[in-house]
C-alpha cells in the first residue's frame, strides 16, 4: 500500500485534492498533525499529535449522488476496525463515530475532477491517544479513544485495519452496487436511529425522529408524522 506519510501538513484532504491526478488510485496521505484540518460545512478539525489523520484517493467515475453512500461505507470501515479491537463505537449519521456519547472520529468525503473524470477523497480523522483537555481548551465537544476506553491503541494497527476494510468494502460496492448489505451495521450501531433529533438547516432548527437509513444513504425522519429523507445535514440528539 502506498502511504505518503507527513509529519505535519495543512490538511491531507487538501493535499490529496491538489495532487489528485498525480496520485495513484488507492494512494493514502497520512499526517501526524494537521495545521488546517478540515471538517464538514466549512468547519475546522483539531488535528493534534496522537491522532490519526489520513485521506484515501479513489479514481473512479462516480455519480455525485453516490457521495453519501461512500461516506457511509467509510463509517462502516472505521466501525469494523474498532470492533476488531474490541471497541464499541456508535455511528452518527452522516459521518461521525462516537464512543460513550463523545465524538472521536469525523469523516469528510470530497468529490474531485471534471466532467469526464471523477474521483473521491475520503478523509478520516480519529482522536486516538489525545487528551480531552485539548478539545475543552478550544471549546470543542470531542474526546479520544484513549479517554473513552482507557485503551492505548496503536495508530498503525488501527490505520492498517481501516485501510483493509475500506479496500474490501469499496471494491465490493463498485462491483455489486449493493449498499443495503451494509445497512444493518449502520442502523444497529447508530447513535441516532430511534431517537428524537434536532436538525439544523442554515439558521433553522427542527425536531424530528430518526427512523432509518435508505438505499441512497439518506436518513429517513419522521417530522410531525410526515416521513422524509434527508441527504445531508447537521443532526444532534435531543
Ligand atoms: C468532520 O468532523 O466534520 C469531518 C472531519 C474530517 C477530518 C479529516 S482528518 C484527515 C482529513 N483531512 C482533513 O483536512 N480533514 C479530514
């Protein structure tokens, strides 16, 4: 596996995006620290030493509409890698993993390329052996695997496992287009399904109940008896 390992970088997603056409399919950009870690919706992602920050490059002609599916598949890969280490995480749609109710992992999938050549970058950030104060100091509600489980996980072991699962799951999906097969993992281990959630759309907040995930990776919600599918958004447990 080709891993480009940096000590410090601005953002592995940014590097992967900039060098996308030079990087081979499956290339991995890893950094021990990021100075401008990127999160969803224009947010930052604190990326201090002790965590695992990497991006995987995929050269594949895919439909933009499939992006949510790839994000969900990446969550499945991280979930399974943690499970192998006897760590029970919860998946928070669309892209985070939680342990004991605290966020320890965020995933940012980005689409790259022009009309005739698309690919995706799957960026994964995991707080592995970080201290909770690092986040508290910056007023960010997050934690780490070590803080939540007391386990000091070897970062390379975790990375290796995640990369194996990503390869296996993404190849399987490219071949069979069967996302539903992964649905039980996503719903059985969901942090939000079956719960009341608060959904933020721009400045508006709505309360709904999270019911399920559909075949497109959308979240099915019940909003005052009206059932609808959310394809993106910020959700929080009430
Ligand atoms: C989120 O929580 O909103 C998503 C966070 C994604 C963070 C990872 S760390 C590796 C990769 N490089 C980035 O700049 N972001 C992703």
